[in-house]
C-alpha cells in the first residue's frame, strides 16, 4: 500500500503529522501531500510523540498511530487515542479495494 494514497484518500479533512527520528535530510519538505513532517533532532521520535500527546489541545480528537507498546500506554494516559499501524493502513481486503478504485 502506498502511504500517499492513504493520506490523500482517507485523511483529507484531518491534520496529519508524521514524526521521524533524527535530523531532516537536505532539501526536505515540511509538508508532503498535506501531511506535516517533523524530525526529532536531538531527541528521539518517541520523546517528541509523547510531548505532542501531552500538549494536544484536543486529546480526544487526537490519534497517535504506533505499534510501540510504551508509547501506546503513555498516549492513552494523556487522553489521546491510539491506532495500530495495520488499523491505520487499513490492511483489510475491503479497505484495499476502496484505496485502489
């Protein structure tokens, strides 16, 4: 599944923030297909995600996509919701059909 199809097809009306470990590569774009891209710089992506969850202005409408158990536990404690990667990507056959129509 190509992530760009998921972003453009299913999440057009929602803000998406993707967090990567480390420093951005040369020529990196801060926004890609409507998703904001954030690098962790001198922190880990886990630390950045935890902080974003803590500072969420609307925790109940904030969804963190992760399979990391420690992040899931922490995020839930902030009131944000958690979605596993497979769930986010919609790897069920009926969802795949919708993506590739």
